[in-house]
C-alpha cells in the first residue's frame, strides 16, 4: 500500500515539474520573440534600455559616455566614478610633476 502511494506521489511530482518546465519554456519564448526586435545588429545581444554600441570594443555599454583611448575601455554607467578618479589622479600627478620641475629649475637658475 505505502509503495503505491509513493509512486503516485512521484508521478504527480514529475507531472508538476513538466508543467513548470513547459511554463518556463513558454515564457522564455515570449521574451525571445519580444526581444528579437531589440537585438543589437552589431553584437547580436539584447542590450539594456539605455545602452549604446561601442564600435571600438564591439559591445553594448549601459549608460555609454565615451570610449577612453588611454584606458582602452568604454566609460559608462558601471565605471564612471572610477573614470573620474582616474582623471583626478592623472591631473594631480601632472600638476605635481610640473610644479616640482618648475621649482627645481628655479632653484638651479638661482645658483
């Protein structure tokens, strides 16, 4: 008696798993048919709403700002803060070097 009940439960569980799998497949197909119209023609993916395709990197970047030639990366929503930090450090270093060099030559010229 107990074995038959457990086999029925297994059969019912399998049926439920199949129904869930079919429902997931159906939803996925609906999403694919909706997203096909949004595919990026260049890289073949569905980009986020505010994405732009970078032709240097050949990827779609969310919140695209520009492609940085110094870092050879795209600047977008995901790394804008880091890019500003990079700019600040670069400009600060350049100013320090310029001021140090100017100070050195002014001391050397005074001798």
